[in-house]
């Protein structure tokens, strides 16, 4: 009964003090028991704690330390069902703040734990799951346990991704491919996960691939030369020429991205893993359906699908085309640019010239729709010798020019038939391509389709008149146009040209005639047949030269005078008795030649005045136009 409460000695207990009733051994044992209930913690590390209380502002956690820690409720928003007794990880920021409080952080604990998992995933090639937060330039931003990671657009999928927004807010498995510790940057890839699965599919497809095999694929990329098709792990190229039997300018005219299509394997390379695909080969060739009534000589209609330098292609039906060579577009013998006759997209009618169904080739013509101008009934009368026409200059050569009188009818104007007065070295000195030119037909050869034309023949030959004006010994004012070692070219009145040899260019003071000088020249030689006039300035003042000119004049005397010199003496006397003495005859001759010269001059002046009037009229019309 001594141990009953009634018999307890309270005075003795109070005299010993608190804990005074324990021996040293008992105190040591009790201290050990208390220390075992406490946990040694280190700052800046992650530990687990148990929720022991929840207030409006904080969550109270017991981490086994001598005091409990507080964590703001806002750091537990991702755990709306949090309750007392739950275990969570926290980061020890400070064991004891100035108020003696243990400071914990769940947010920092999540970040430290996340980085640990990310590094571990990189080292051990592990797969992580994250949520796509937003899109950014060039890719996506993912949340991996609270750490932002970059997912490049090229690493999202094996095929190009055109819309990144569809991934925002979705979960996605990725692998860590790169970590930049200095900037806390993480790069991840989803593509590597797909490629592993596709590698097996690719191997299976390539092992079973055969030419002529029909496969289903999805269009993943489109270019101007064709499209790339995903066959389920391996890509194939569908060239633009193998899309349709008809002609197309770009694949987008008939196909779309992400479209499912059936294709046939045309060829493949095991080493380079290149596959050539075709789509038009799945349908019959249009040439096989070409109507039997289409044959050589028949008329066809179609649309121009291409224009080249050498001609145009007419599409009769998709996949069936014929070539219209530029030479078959017009009866004109001068080949021009096909664009002058036809444009892409034109609806055209043509005649079949050649047809090869086996080679699938066809040549067409447009000019055959009209009659050949050389086979018309009126060609002999329309272009008879002496008829006058106006044509367009189509081509210039060294020896002349080709003039088109109408489509398909051309004629040659020789350089010598352009003008009576000037010596033309090249037709470009007289006319240019595209000019209109009046001509007269000199020759007509229908079987060979040839016309010889002349321009100068439209006027009377002025050399008949020149013979009386520029007779040997006469003096005329002339201008030096050109000068060379051979001599000088002179311009005489009425636009005629003459020539002077170097020895005839000396002036009276001993100097030489130069280009641009206008001086008197004496005619020393005249040839109507060769259209040649030889002149001399020296002969205008030199007696020796005058003597040579007189001698030349005597040699060039009319044939009647030579016959008169050889006539019998009796005849001479009779003539002398009839006509008078030689002085009278000479005076009569000079009078007659003077009259002829005066008449010739008047005739030339009238022609020049007429030509000048025509030029002024043409100039006025041109200015009005």
C-alpha cells in the first residue's frame, strides 16, 4: 500500500526537482530514446515529409526534425485532394530562420527532383512523359516535371509538321537528346521514338518491295518536280511526269498534302533506298483509246499545252499530244517565233500530217487548213512578169533581200535591182527588215516557187539621159564622198556617183583633193552598160590631161562618124558639097549635142523634182501618222 497515491511523499518528490528521480544510466537511456526519434537534416537537400496539418495559408509538415516546417498552400495547387497523413517531397531551404522556424519549399523540391530525373533519363536512355505548354518559333515548349524543355519542329515526327498548335496541351513521350547545364536548357525528341518503330517497318517494306507492286501512301511533301510519298516508314518519289498522262505544270493541280494515294513501284535502289513511284501507270494509256477515225489527213481540235522555239504541242485528249512544227503554221517560207502564230491555252484546229500509234507520235499542221498560194489558179496572172506589187521586207542577205508579197509568196530583189544611180554593197544601206517596198515582177517560176523582183525597174533608166548630160569632156561640180588608195568616190548632180583615180585628184596648187571638197571635175570616161563615170579634177586645168580627154573623146565618137572617115573620097566631096566644110559640120554637131544635153538636164530636173515631191509627201504622211 506504500505505492498508493495516498501514501506518495509529495514533499520528497518536489525537493528532488524535475528528473531528479532518474539515475545517470536511466537518463542516458532516455536521451538515447529521444535522439532516435529525431532526424538529422541538411540544408539544400530534398526530404520526405508527412502532412500533419493544413491551414488557410500553410501546410504543416513533419520531416522528423525537432520542429515542424511550413509550406505555402499555393505550392500544392497540383494536389487539390491533399489531406493529413499524405507524404510529399520538400526542399530544405533553412533549418531555422530568425523566428526559429524550419523553412521548406515544395516548388524547389519538384525542380531538383525533375533535373535529377532528366539527367538520369539522358544517361540511361529512358523515356519521359511531359505536357506541351505552348508553341514557339521553330518548335514546342514542354513541361517535364516542372522544367521547360524545347522540342524542335523537326523532332516532332518523321514527316513535316505544318501546324504546331494541334499539340498544345497534349501529353507526349520524349527522349532527352541534349542538356546545356550552363543555361539549364533541355532539348528533347519525339521523332527518335517513332524512328525505332519505323526502322522495322522500313526493313519489312524494302525486303518485300517488287517492281510493279501497288502500295498505298500519304503525300508528305510537294515540290515543283514531284511529290514525296510516305509508304509507311520509307519515302518514295512520284515524279511530276508520272502523275498523269496529261501535261501538268505543278503537282498541286491534281494532288494535295496528306492525301492518300495508290501508287505503283517503277524502280528502286536497295543501296541508296530510293524508290521511284508512278500513279498514271495504274490507268490505261490514252493512246490506246484514240479513236480509229483519226488518221493522216483528218482534222482534229485541241488545246495548246506548250509552246517551244521549234513549235507547239496540241493536246487532243489528256495524254495524247501532237507537234505543230513552226514550218507547218504558215505558208510563209520565213520561219518565225511560234508565239507570233499561237499562244498557250488557245483552242486550235489542225490537220494530221503523220501518225504512228505504235510510237505514240503525231505531227500536225495548221497551214494545211488554207490553200497553198502557189497552187491557186490566178497565180500566173496575179504575179505575171511586169505586174507591180508592194511587199514586206522579211530578210536581208549580201546579195539582196527577200520580199513577202503575201503569206507563202516571197520574191528575191537582187541588190543590183534596187537603184539605178548608186552602187549598194548591202541591202541594209537602202532598206531595213519590216519596211514596205514597191516592186515589179521580172521573172516567175511557179514549179520552183520563185519570183525575181526589181525596184529600180519601176522608174525609167536614167542612164539613157545621163549619156547626153555627162558626155566625155563635160565639166560638173562634184563632192568627194570617200577616198582610199584606189581613188575617190564622187557625188555628181541628180544623186549619181562617179569615180576618180588618185592621179586625177591633184589640185592646181599641188595639194590633194580631200573628203568633203566640192570641186569641178571633167568626165574622162562614160559607160552606160557598166553604169560607170570616170572623172578628173586635174583635167580641168592641165593641158596634158585635156589632150588625153580629147583623144578619148575622139575614140568614143559615134559609129556614124567613123564610117564617114572611111568613106570614099568621092563620097566625102559630095558630103562636103552638101553639108558645107568641116567647120560647119563641127558647129552643127556641137549644137545638136548641146540641145540633147539641155533636154537631158530638163528631164533629170523634172525627175528629181518629182522624186522630191514624193519624199515630202511620204514624210508628211509619216508625221501625220
